[in-house]
């Protein structure tokens, strides 16, 4: 809406599969910063990304068994604008998941499409949206 890209990452192993093989990796979808003022969730997401891309045995195992789709900032326009809770058009994106508008809540609209695409090829085992409360 405001021209800021909503970036996403895919983290998994580099393993390729022949057309006759089944890819049994599990789907994991992680999002953060639907509410621009919850900056703590960015630190949490950075830690998750750093861990998943590390050379630890646990991270290697997770990359071999899962496909991670990560959207570190669902509301980049609201963050860039300095909003606390809403997008540029005044929407609380966390309340628009049931029927997001392609025009007014494009990041939620396309995030849902990405989730549905992941579900076509992998069993979705976890969806987690990170928040960070301002007074707790």
C-alpha cells in the first residue's frame, strides 16, 4: 500500500527431490510485526533466523525435516510510518485475517495465499505470529 516491500524467507535444506520421491518435510510458518510498535518481535525473529541458519546440529536437523516460511515484518508500511498498532490505512492487521482486502491489507492477503501454497506441498505443523506487549 505504501510501497514498502513485505519480504519473506524460505529456510530449509538444499536437498532436491526426484519427481518420483515424496518430500516429507513439514511446513512451519512464522510471522512478526503485525503491530508496528511491537519491536521486541523483530529481535525474537532475528534470533530464530540466526539459529535456523547456523551450523548447529539442531538447526541442521530442522532444515532437513522442515520448510520454514518466515515473514519478519508483516506491516512494513506501519513500521516505516512509525505507527504503533495499525497499517497506513488505519487497520489493525491482526484483526483482518478472516477476510483481508487485497487493497487495504495486502500483506495479510498475500501472506494467506503463501500459507495456502505451502499447505499444497507440505503438512503445515506450526503457524506462529510473534508479538511483543508494550507493558509486560
